């Protein structure tokens, strides 16, 4: 085995270790914001592709982010958003929030993320969008009164949270009675059962649990060249293994875990009782 192979393996192991959880939430996302000088990476999810090849309509400048935007589109298609108050928890660099706020016409869309650098970027980059605002906050303790949002949205962020029960309790608290919680996620440590346990202990009614793993795999395949190019362009050489895992390029452990069926990507529609 070459030394570089060993380093790659150690680096991939580190990627999935507990310490990496801290590294990602606190340093990695800040680094992404720092490296992405041209605001190319405003969407940080694995994407969604329709298995029959159907595509959503997109403005030409958004074509580059087709698959990550299609994931947002799929998730939000489960609840009406027009004239509603919408909260996104874990909005990252705001590409999904901006797309939803422009195209689905909520009255107000609040994007929240624990990463200060990402939110500082969002507050500058999307400042012309009047129905869109961003705040720094932790998903486990959100600075809102009870019952203020019609819809809550969470796309590929909850695998970072250390207390799923507390997070679900917070979302339930800030939703209006009858409000919807739309959540796309891949369960942490490949354990859908512990996620389901947290959901069954929550006060939400589960209206839909949908396995969208095949759609995510297809999106990663169709988008792999763009993702590889972004890793090479944005990541300094020592960070490229992390970059590829994060981006889910073909050959990454992350991609393989979806492709082998070890990891599932799930989409939930949850309802707060009236
Ligand atoms: C994979 S990114 C997804 C971002 C965005 N939803 C998207 O699809 O582009 C995960 C995001 O979750 C955020 N996050 C992680 N832990 C969080 C927490 N405890 N509270 C709020 N946001 C958190 C990260 O800072 C990061 O921006």
C-alpha cells in the first residue's frame, strides 16, 4: 500500500469519527465560506434526481445547482408555502432559502444556522430579497416565541445535531398548531431506528416517511464531475479527501454507503396537532 493510500484511509476514518462532528460544524463550514470567494457553493446538499428524468424549470444561472435545488423543490412540494411564515433550520449558505423565498412566495422566510460565517455571507448576499432574513442560532434552542411559523424546513442538517429529541421539541414549539415540519436527512451513524424512536417520542404526527436514497444516488452520479471540479478548485490539496467525502463524489465512502444500501436518505412530513 502506498503512503498516500494510507493517508487517504486515515483521513477518511477521521472524517467519520466523533471529533470530526465538532470539526465539521465549527470549522469545516466556516472554511467552506472562506474558500468560496466567488459564492459558487451556496448549496451544500447531495441533491435529488427524478428517476424518470423529469426536471424542474430553472433560470439559466441556477442550472449549475440543479440537483441540490431539486432536493429543496421536492421537500417543499409537500406543503403550501404561498403567503406562509417559513423557518429553515440549518440553511447553510442560503441557496435553497433564496430559491424557495423567490419561487414559492412565502410571506416571510427565516433562515437559521449555527455557523456565523455562513449567516454573515447570507445576510450580505441575499439582502435584496425582502421576504428573506437570516439569523445565527443553534437548532437546539431557537430564539422564537411559541407558534410563530406555519412551516419548518430542515434539509440535510440534522445528522450534525447531538440531541434529536430537543431539536424536535424546539421545532414543535415554534410551529403554529396544524403547522408542517418538512425534513430531509440521512440518519446519523446509519441508524434510522434511533431517528424513528426520537420521532415517535416527539409530539409530531408522521404523515409521510419516504426513502429517497435512489434519487440521491442518481443525483450524485449525474453531478459527480461538477462536485469533483469544485473540490479541486476550492480545496487545498491536503483537504481534498475531506472535500470529496463532504461532496459525496463517486468513490467517496459517503457515496458508497448510499450505493451499497448501508445508509438511507429519508424525507419526512411531520404535523403539529391542531
Ligand atoms: C450539509 S449543510 C446543509 C445546508 C443547507 N441546508 C443546504 O442544503 O445547502 C448542514 C448545515 O447545518 C448547519 N448546522 C449544523 N449543526 C447545526 C445546529 N446545531 N444548529 C443549526 N445549524 C446547524 C451547518 O452549519 C450547515 O450549514
